[in-house]
C-alpha cells in the first residue's frame, strides 16, 4: 500500500464507518414510535371504520351504531385515541431519537427533547408572523397550518422532531457532565441539558422560519418528480425500499415518503395533510375514497405478504433436501404464517438473501416493484400501520368498503402473485440451481461443544444463548446488545470474530456484519433472545472469548510453548502465523479503555480498535515504530504506518480540531521514520482545558480488520515510551 493511499484511508476510515453506524443507529431509534403505530392504527381503524356512515349503511348496522349510542361513543373514542398518535408523531420521534442516541441519562434527554420541540414551535410561529409574509406563504399548498395549539404555523412534523432529537442527543452527550462556576453549580451537569436544549429549539425554530419553506418546496418537487415518473417512479421507490431491508436502513428511506410532503399533500375535510400515511388515514377517518398515489407507498405490500411469500415458501420447501424436510417444514410454515398474519418478512427474506443474493435482488425485489405498479394502476388504497399482514388488510381494506379502498382488485392481484411466485421460484431453483435454505445439509454445530462441561450443564434455552454469545465472538467482544422488531443489533469490538454459521445454527435467519455493527435476524422472538443472552452474561455463564470453546493462543495468555519474541517478530502457534507488535505509552498518564472516552466516534470504535491515555505530561511520543503518513493541518492528529502494515492514528484531545492548532506543537512531518523514542508533539494541557476541551489521547488502529486483538497490561499508571502491551496482527 502506498503512502498516499494509507494517508487517505486513515482520513476516510472514520467517515465510512461512522456514516453507516450513524444511519443504522438512527434507524434503530425510529423503532419505538413505529412500534406504537400498530395499536394506534388498530384503534383508529376500528373506530373510524365502524363510525363511518358508509360502513354502517353497507353492513346495516344502524340499529346498534348510531350517534349518541354507547357503542358508537366508545368507537369514537377509539378513533380519537388512535388519531392523536398520528397527529403528534413529530414529537414522539423527537423524544425517541433523543433518548435512543443519548449514551446515559436517557430520561433527561427525552424531557429535553420535549422542551426543545415546544420551544421550536413557539419560535417558529412567532418568527413566521414577525419576519415572513404569512399570506404569501399560504399560497403554497400545505405550508401554513394549525398545529400543537399554534395558529398559522408550519408543521415541520416528523423531520422537525428528528432534527430536535439529534441536536438534543448531541448536546446531552457533550455537556451532561459540564462543570460551572460555584455560583451557578445548580445548573451544571444534567440540569444544563434542558436549558441548552430550549436555546437550541429557539434557534432551530428561527432557522426553520426561513428554511422550511425551501425544504417544503424541495419535498414537493421531489414528490412531483417521482409522481411524474409514473409507474417507473413507483417501481423505483418499492425496489429501493426492499433492497435496503437487509442493511436495516429502510426506515430512513421510507419515512420521509410516509410522513412528509415527499409522499404527497392533500386537503381532507378542510385540513391540509402531508405525507402518504397521514393522507390515507385522514381520508379513512373522513370516509372518503383513498388517494391511490398516496396509498401506492404501501398498498403494494399486501399481494406479496399475504400471497407471494407463502407461495414462495411452499416452492422452497419442496426443493429442500429430503433429509432436512422435517426441520424445514417448520421453518417455512412459520415464515409463511408470520408474513401472512403480521406482514413481517425478515425471517424468510434474510435466509433467501444470504442463500442467493441474485434471487433476492433479481427476482423478489423486482416482483415487489411490479406489485407496486399494479396496485397503483388498479387505484388500490389499502392502508397499513407497520406491516402488510392480513390484520391490516381487513381493518384498512375490507371493513371500510371497496368503494373507499378498492381492495378487491388488490386481492385478485394477490391470488395471481401466489401463482407467479410459486412457479418462478420452482422453475428457477430447478433451472438455475438457485440456492435456498434447506437444499444442503447443515453441519452440526454441537460437535464443537461436545466436550465442554460448562456448556453441557446448561438448559436448552441457556445453550442457545451460549452459542449466540460464542457466535458473536464471546462476551468480551460485545460493546452493546439491543434489538429492534426482528433483529438482534450488536456492536462488537472485532467484527471478524463473528461466526455466521454458528449463529445460523441457533435459529438465525441471517447475519449482517458491517465493520463493528452486527445484525442477527431472529424474527419476532428477538426480545426473548436478547433477554436470554443478557441473562447468561450477567450470571457469568457466557463464553468470554472464542477461545472458550476452541482453545488457542490468546493475547492475554500466550502459550507456554510459544513465548513472545522480539518486537514485531513472527511467532507461530497451532492456528497459524501471528505478528505481535509492541505498543508504547505516548505520554505520562493513565491508560483508559476506549469505552471510557467521552466521544462516540472513539468509544463506539467507529474508527477502529485501540486504547486511550489521559495525559499528565505534555510531551507526546510515538506509540509505535513506523513511518509518518499523515499530519493534520490543525496539529492535533498524526497517522503512522508500521512495517507490519498497521495504520495507527494518534488523536490528541477530543474535539480539538476546533482549536485550529492552538495549544499544539508538532515535531514530525510526512515521510519521517520514527520510533517510540521520537517526540511527535507537545500539548499545552492547561490551555486545552481552558478552551473547554478534553485532553485524552486516542491511539486507534484504523485498519482493525487486520488484527485479532489488543492486550494491555494491567498497570494503568504509565510513563511515556513505556511498553504497555501488544497488538496481534493477522
């Protein structure tokens, strides 16, 4: 690798990993309000359907459902209760994003988001009347409305809530431990967060006064562009939606269409409504025919969820190896039923994707897109809340009546799709030898654990959790374990330690590894999976590392017959060849784990694995021997490449790039060959602290995929240039 390439990779590594991890984390925070939609939609669907005069007349229910009657009143309350959730989704998303992204004191973050959201609207409304021509802006459909008790304001909806949530979370993570002068100490720490969040809300509101009309116009133009593409636009939307599901980023994609003007604007009962889902539910509540263009963003799901996927499951089951049909029958039956009843498809889509990407992207996603086109052309208007199962189809398609939703043509398309899916899958598997789950015998995973006494003493449930932890590289490899509706979402220290085959043997439908972010699909039982994993870890029964089952030389405990040799020398064990690279303290101070650093880019290892040091001395030395390949213009960071190929970033201080070199002096330049005895910089610790910055030094291996781990000595107080451990290079 050239010096130029190494330099660029060091600079770009953080951006690449951080972008994916951030989007994935953001999508994860969406799950809480999204999970609320099914019950809200259920209340709204039942309430609005059975208080709709058309439905009452159609089913001759006037004797029991009439205005003033008890049952009618209860159903009206149901409709109002469900509608309030959809009306205030922006606030709910703001709360969820803020609490989800906050690293600690999540309740404080949630409260601060509420305050910031209300202040934003107060500032937005006041700014609108003081600085803008409301009458002129009213000429733009859907821009001026009444919301949250404010007359003539602009409803920034879900996007506004997400912006508030992100801003509040970042302020919270940065300032929740802030110290103030003694006279103001009451307002320090977490008490400071609602204060600064209200100021942020005020600023965002004023900015939105001028920016939101432009954003709204852009959204409308984008919606018009997609609408102008006709059926191709519908196909493109559906295809991208399904293509993003394996990466867990589909929420980020579809939400603007569902909740903003990108998905359309409509006037329902004199009220302007934006967002495809909001339009459809407003029309459903009003008892008017559903806008097929708005409904095109989700009506297409029903033919595939109810008919196509179950038929595909039948075809794939029939193609299973005879020796595995007994097991695969349960798998395919449960997958088909889950899709039919709930509309949740990940349990079958993930194994389909990993068995045959061509089948998933070249056939399944294409058929989904065709379903979207047909639903649009047939003027279908069946709504959904979270997924496209039979419950949603009955509530929001059948019960409101065909004259409102036009569900019968959609049902007929579904029957056709059952035939199409079955025969395409049947033919493709036979003709093109598409690999699908069950076609090849699965190697038994239990052989690995046969002689493990600790494992054999566990219950069946505990054994499964044990193997899951093992498949994730052991408990020592886990930074964070959470879940969404169907997936176990895990942040690991080393993604290369993840064993996909072992995880599959635990009932996983598929595993996605992206850097240090791992998603393991278990379907709707995933909350129980997460709970059992956490319980096993808390009780100290989980394997700590991959060596717990398959003994091998570890970093912490070198094999007695293979002692560590001189720095950088190649040593050999039974598993292969490993280079042990010595690392040194860059300054006097206290060694920290990266998780202790107050910056998520480092603590969540988005840039790579490594360690940190809290300096007590100002002289900074190289932590490794190598060549300087990058020197930051702001003097706060140096990139070094070792002879073993490790790319090491020395980052001095947190957020010190803002100092623009103030407080730093460098003694090296690109191309210099240096050792642990070479001083690379000095840090003016007092000056840096006076600027409100933290002085922690991070030593990051930006190409962490090339290492198997880092072993640090137990003693935390160190002197500069002192040996503090080793890195094992693959």
